[in-house]
């Protein structure tokens, strides 16, 4: 298939890129055929607030190429859903190759660990079907319901630790430790290992989902290898002496006589459960409370009518999506929104953009908890819908109600600095500094 060479600007610099001739022709019919080249998810105004740019993408260039990422940005809800519902033509298998280009020294360190196996997030049927069946039973409705009491107990303990101060950073003091302690408790992992696991998870996500210079990669790789070996020890312990926890379940479960292999167990426990199991929930909690405090009078309204709390959670998932995007790769030549994409094209599905598409809501840029069942992509769609969604919703519901109970006049500090940060897949805030009238005064 022939290609055309187009000149675009990235960070003000001209850069030549190769675009399929058919795609170039289709793009030429758009108002802004190379609008996607302006996007930088790691720095600049798109980190602080990407939504004005996303609105322009949806209108003028819904499928647009970004040479910095080497990916096509897909911004409309309908197009994103079309991709997510067709895993045969749009694969998840190459998902891991989306952040740093790993240097030889980094690969040498990673070779000291275990081989990467398929996971739920980066596999296609039939491998994905098998993994989903094996792992899904660990997050059954019964198991999730059993977490209500532990979630409440941990939440009350964390709130009491700062309630008398009259001020706190709800991210570092509540939104982060709560889901970590919950998932560690479910897994049967010692709570005293929380700090190490947090560091290993942060290093893992940074290496995989952001752009890291070659000289900074080896320590991150070393951290991931250490994490793998830690999880391998847990697996051996549970194999020898099973307990009533999630790791023991994963070690002993099978589907039709087929169990998870050791590399699959390691990636499932380290990557999917201990890492992803808290990262996205931390972000969801922080974004929920941020929105509840930003909207005038909403905190008091929620206190008076607790039936609105689930709507706060769903509207936050739509309006300020934690799952910012996801990657797919075309398995054959396809056409998407009039753009011809050759086999092997990488697509960045902008979930956060799709959830605000005017095709869903005419006022999608307006935050409104009166939407009782807002359609959104906050947990994905199709066969890769987030397996931990019920647990995340339960944590957000319990923790938010307890904050409403115990901190009635909660408010943001003046001129808040949220410290927005995002990778290709996750958007969150680093701080949520608040104050209130201390209890007992």
C-alpha cells in the first residue's frame, strides 16, 4: 500500500511522517486533517484540561494521526464502541508496547524476571475468554459483597486518623490507602508490605504507560522484577498452605481442568490485581470528591439525599473519566470514520472524549448528577469491560457516604492545586487538600 509524506508540527517543530495514501486522502476532506499532531498527553495544557481539544477533534478530525505517539486518535463515542466491540479486527494483544521504547540495558534487567504472559487487558479470544473465566470467579458478586464490612472498617479508621485535624489531603490520606488496603486484604498480602507494593506499582505503570528516557529505565525494570519475585513467593506459599484469600483462590482454581500457569498468575496478581486493582480506584475516589466539592452546594445536597451518591459516582466516571484511553491495533486494513487504516495501525481510543460526545449528551461538558444512568466509557466496553468495576463502585459508595457523615462542612482549600497527571490510559490528581471544622470543637 502506497504512502504519502506529510509535514506536521509537534511542539512547534516540523516533522515528516508517513501516512497511508488512502488515509491522507480521507483526512484531506476534514477541516483539520493533522489536528491530532498537536496532542501531548504527558505535558502542557492537555494534561490540565484536554476536553476543549477533544471537542475540536470530535468535530474536525475524529480519527487523526499523532506522530509523537505513532497512534491514531479516535475521539467519537460511536467509533470507539465500534472498535471495542470487534476484537477480531482490533486487537488488544500489543497493548504493552505503548509507553517507553525499552533500551537494551532495560531488557537485560527484565530478562531476570519471569516471561510476560497474557493478561486480561492485553489478550484476545480465545486466550482472553479463558483468563476471564478463571479470574472472573475471584471477583464474583458474593466475594465483592463480602468486602462491604472491611471497606467500611478501613474507611472509618482512615477518616478518624485525620478528622480532628481540620485539614487533610484526601488523596494521600484516604483515596490512596483505602483501595490498597482493601485489595491487599482480599489477596491476603501483609499490610506492612503496602509501601513496597505502592513503589513497585508506580514504577511498573511509569515504565509501561509513559515515556521514560533510556537512562532512567533500568531502576524501573529492577523494581518490576523485584515485584515479580515477591509475587512468586506468595504463590509458592499459597500453593503449600492455601488460605481463605484471593491469591489462594487463583492458585487453586481451574476451568475445565485448566489452571493458570505461573507467569499468568504473576501478571494477574502483580499487574492486574495489586497494581491496577488500586490505581484506578484511587483516581475514581479522588475525582468523585473533587467534583462534589467543586460544584456549589453539592456537598450539602449529597448529605441531605444519599440516593444521589451513586449518581455522583457515575457522572464522575462520565465527566472526568479515570480510564482516560485504551490502545488497540488493527489486524487487517480497515476504514474508521472515513479514514483508511492499514493493518498494524495503533489506535488510541480516547474514552474521556467519547464519554462527553454530543452524540450522547448535548450538554456533555456540563456536570449534572441528575443523570441517573449516564452512558460512559469509564470502565470500558465489550469483552474487556473492567472486571473490578463492582468493587470500585462499592468502595466509592461507602467511602463517600462516610465522609458525608463525618465531615459535614468539608470544603476545598483556596486556590487548589490538584496536580493533574495522566498517562495514555489513566488520568488522576495527585492532591485534594481540604479543610473543615474539626470534630469535638
